[in-house]
């Protein structure tokens, strides 16, 4: 479905589409809700419990959502995307408020609410992606994905500021209430966006969970993107922890951490601006090259750990190429995949991305007990490079086979 309000010109900015602007705002509100909830939860649990309790609480808020990822994709492929997004955001809002209210009374109840919010939170991103593709013509999908990727960079900065300021000025419960209000507003805004004019053909029957893995086998480029996202997980899983250690060593207080995260966030914003301007023929190579630069740059942070300016410069470069990655990745993932399988493929991608980050965080936690932070950073960066090379080989090998035996394509 094309945007009926779009002028008939060759190149139109996605911001000219009112439905897209609303979908972008919905994504921003949902992301801010999660950031503020995360900061409020961290402060609140540490006030009433221990660091071990916080670790279990974060695990409860991650694993259930990862497990339902493929189911969420199948539901979006078969049901009204607006309804799925609205229900998911409403449940997220209710659980966020409940966590704030239960913090002083029962951490078990908080863990249950966090797990429920984690499950509900898996549905809106996939549904919103489908709605974005429904309100824009295909020629603007790449630009739209790059614009949406800026949400990550903005919430990295705004979410941390709003969450920390809210906890300090308003208190923990009002911070949770404000976060819940953002999710509730997002749930209401979903209904102001046009839905899809046609349902997927498969939606006429029951809910079919299969098809995502088969689509990845048929489309090696999409499979390679799923493998590539695990290369980021090797870095991103422990990025905040390791930057916290480096920042504290650099300045002796929280200022170093703030500077490093702000520099990285600024790089992300710049990278997403450039991602939407790349020609289609350059996107795959730019994505792989960005992963390679990111891995080597992260490894280079290790020997520079005691120098604020050089570390900040390297992190800025990491942010720029990271912004290119998040600006291109969804476009490359879904480019060759049929529309009726977008939800399931995106669900698998999100599971792989989240699982690799959590596994990386666990491994980094264990590694820090036997090695220094610079050593862990160097190993993580170089391992990310190795995974990137393997993914690039996966992407290239099927092309060579396809040129020799064209009759096998499309099976």
C-alpha cells in the first residue's frame, strides 16, 4: 500500500508522510518507556535488594521475551498489526506501572510483571515495522528504516537523562508512572495510523508458526544478516558494563561513563543519517565493512583505555559505523523475503540479536573474574571480526553455487 498523501514525484522524504511520522513517534515513546523502566528498576531493586537480585530480575525480563520472538512474528503475519501493536503496548504500560507499585512490597511480583512486560514488548516492534511498510511505497523503505534506527541513538541519550532525572527528582514510583504513560499514549496513537489494505494470504487459516527458518534457508542474504547481528551481540552485550569500568577508571566518577556514552550516541546519530543515503548496490558491502570496522575499533579501545580523548575518538567511529548497521540491517534482512513472512523472519532476527547479547553479557561477566577489562574488550572485538568474516562467506557462497547451477534457485 502506498501513502495516498504522497506527491507524485520521483523522490519523496519519508517525513512527508503523516502516518510514518506517527509510527516513528510511537516507536520513540515505546523505547523511552523501556529505558526509563530499566533505570527505575535498577535503582529500585538495588534499594530493596542486592546486586544478585537485580541480575535475576534482569534475566526474568529478558528470557521470556526471547522465547516468544518467533511466536510474535507469526502473530503479526496473521493478525491485524495495529491491534497487535496496541495490545502489546497497553500490556507493557500496565506492567510498567505495576512494577513501580510492587517494588516496596514483593520483588517476586515485580519479576513476574517484568517477565510479562518482556513478552508483551516483543510484539510492537514487529507490528510497527509491518505498518511502516504498509503506509510507504517500497522505494522509501530504506530511508524509513534509517530514520527509525535513529530512535536507538536518541533514546540512548534521552532515556538515560529522563530516567536518571526522574528517579532523582520525582522518585521511583512516579518515574515508573511516567514511563507507563508513554507506553499508554503509544498504544492509543497506533489507532490513528492506517492499517493494511489487504491481509496476508496465509491469514485465512490458523496461526502458522513455521516458515521463518525455511525463508532464511531460501534467502541466504537474510540468513547472513541474522548471523551478522550476533557479531554485534558479542560487543553490545557487555558494552555498557565495560564502558562503565573504563569511564570510572578514567575520571574516578560517573562523568567518564557519561562522556563515553554521549560520544557513542552522537556517532550513532551521524551513522544513521548516512545509512539512508547509500545506493542499494552498496548497502550489503557497507554493512559488512561497518561490522569489520566496529570489531577492530572495539579491539583498539583496549590499549587506549587510560586515555580519554583517544578512547572517545574510537568510540565515535564505532558509533558512526554502528549507526550505518542499524540503519541498513532491517532493509537488508527483509529485502528478498516475501511480505507474508516478514514478521517471522524479523522475529527470528530479534531473538538472535537478543540471545547473542545476553550470552555475551554472561561470558563477559565470567571473563572479568579471570581477566582485565582491556583483555575482554580486545577478545570481544576480534571475535566479532571473525563472526563477520564467516557471515560474509555465507553470503557469498550461495551466489557462486547459484551461478553454476541456476536451475536450483527458487526451490
